[in-house]
C-alpha cells in the first residue's frame, strides 16, 4: 500500500524542492502544484507534491493518525 504524506518545504530549486517529512529530508517534484514557497506544506506521494496543505490540514492529519481527531467514528 502506498501512502501520501504531508511535508514542509525547506528549499526550492526550479521545479524541485527539498522537503522535511517528520525531520527526514527528501527531494520532490513541484510540477503538479502552483505557487509553492519555502515553509509551505505539500502532500507528497511517489516523489511528487500533489497539493498544498495548510498547517491546519497537517494538524488534522496528525490527530487522525494518533486517534485524537474529534470527528472520528469508533
């Protein structure tokens, strides 16, 4: 199973960005997402940024993973 994960953009060089995924640095292609800047969050899958995420999106994602998201169902 493949999973897309949020990552924070650390640097940008052309259509490539170095991103941090929970502290691990990766290089991803930005060709599918417009107007990405250093500090932004992007959803990454298979080396490509798929969309921009807000800090709120990332907080919700983390809450879902750790089971504290208030919208969850048992």
